[in-house]
């Protein structure tokens, strides 16, 4: 094993997150959005965004070591790295030729429901040479990682196999893999049997090839289908309606505590980060689910994605309603 890519990193205790398509997550506050008009704003916020970035932010906030492997390009890429450094997130970049994207959200402060309109730019593609660098860095980081979180979409169609390959490499080393993606990236990585998958209802419907998950019987069916692939932990999240989880042969229904809702985007990332932290601390299955639900609810009550603190999460853990469902054996 050579020099660690990150100096001072705690050996073998790092939670590694991967983000192929991070962004500058920009919020423009306006009083009321006028389509086709000039919308002046007196407040703009920018944070480093992307699902793995959010997960790493959560892991750090909750007190464990994280490192974020990110593909970035251009001025926007440099900004993303600067903002991650400001947030204290240890980051390993892979540089791309093209500019990283921005996701711009127009938030209407005066509207009753604080309406949000988002503009999502295309991501920077991962070239064959960047891909080689990405895998070289990934394999080096695996040497000091205790858990890997693979999240978010691929920026281009040739990159949809990257998480499948990364799942295989981590599992070969005996490192657990949490997967949260959609479309072909999710489908292909599921074939490699990650340790935990966390689709939301739309992602699960897409995997199943159906329009939507209609009711509890559909929810249980898709969870069982994923379990039948040999995936030990399946967590289907349902926003404010909580989650259905299957771990081994036990199914759980979990309801988050009620929290004032400010912005639920990123609740899935907060949940995944908190579950990775609880897993790393050797908590029980029930406690891991509870921590995930609590962090998801805490995230929904703040504006910045995963801008949560242990003081916000901890009181919610015991307020999660968790019950087991009876389940016929897998066959
Ligand atoms: N409005 C809410 N109130 C309370 N808890 C919430 C709310 N929204 C989400 N949560 C919690 O967070 C978990 C994950 O949320 P959700 O299903 O929205 O994930 P997601 O769609 O993957 O989100 P994202 O991809 O934006 O991070 C839920 O299972 C729930 O525990
Ligand atoms: Mg999600």
C-alpha cells in the first residue's frame, strides 16, 4: 500500500462516498417568480451539492470520518472543491475536461407554499482517461475505507456501469456497499448485489418497469424482489410517509417523527449518511433504521441539503415509530 491519498486519514475507519456528477447547488430567493420577467433577488446561497457530497456532509456532521471522491471540471469544479474544503469535507477530485454543473433553485419566499423552480444543467461527461483515474483513486481509497456509499446519477450513458464495477471491487475486498441511484446505474449495480439499496418509490417503480408504486402491496412486492436478488438490506423510502425496510428475513415499517417541513430535498442523502454512521458504530438493525429516519426528518426541517447537526437528529431517534411486519419466507 502506497502513501494514503489523504494525509492524516484514520486508517480503515473512513466512510467513502462517490459522486460522478456533483454540482454547485445555488438557491436564488425572490419574492414572487415571474415567468418571462426580470426577477431580482436580494439573497443567493451556494453550497457544494451532489448526493455523495451531501452524504459526506452528514457523516462529518454526525461525527465519523468521511472522504468524498468527486468528478469535477472547470471553474465550477474549483468552486465545488473550495466549498467542500470550507465545509471541512475531505475530498479527492478527479478532473474532467468539461465544466461541472450548477443546479439553480428559484425559491419564492412570499408564496404560500414557498414554491421552488429548479434548473438542472447537464453534467460533465467522464472520458475514458478520467475513468481510469477515477478507478485508480477509488481503489487506493478502498485501502482505508470501512464502508462505501455510491450515490447519484451518471453524467453520461457510457458511465452507467461505473457503480456496478465499484460495487464489485469493494465487495471483493469485503467492504459493505450502500447504493442509492436510479435508472441504468441502479439496475446495473443491483446485479452486483450491494449490501444495502435505498430507492425511493419513483426509483423503485423505474427499476420494476411500472408507472408507479400504488399501495402497500406494491411496496412490499418491490422490496421482496430486491431482497430476492440477495441484497441483505433493502430500504424503500416514501418521503413523509417513512420507509419500508427488509433486513434479512425481517420487514420493518418506519414512520418519521413529525417535523416542520422547510425543504425535504436531500432527506434520502441525510438518511443514508446517518445509517452509514450508525452501521460504523456497530448499532443494531433497529437503531440503524431509527437514526436514518431521524436524520431524514431533520433534513426536511432545514433549507440546506444535509445541513443538520447531532443536536437536531438525536432527539428524533426515539420518536421514530418502528414496527415489524410478518412476512412469508423468501422462496
Ligand atoms: N417531509 C418529511 N417529514 C419527515 N420525514 C421526512 C420527510 N421527507 C423525508 N423524510 C424522511 O427521510 C427519508 C428519506 O426521504 P425520501 O423518501 O424523500 O428520500 P429521497 O426521495 O431519496 O430524497 P433525496 O433524493 O432528495 O435525498 C424518509 O424515509 C423519511 O424518514
Ligand atoms: Mg434520493
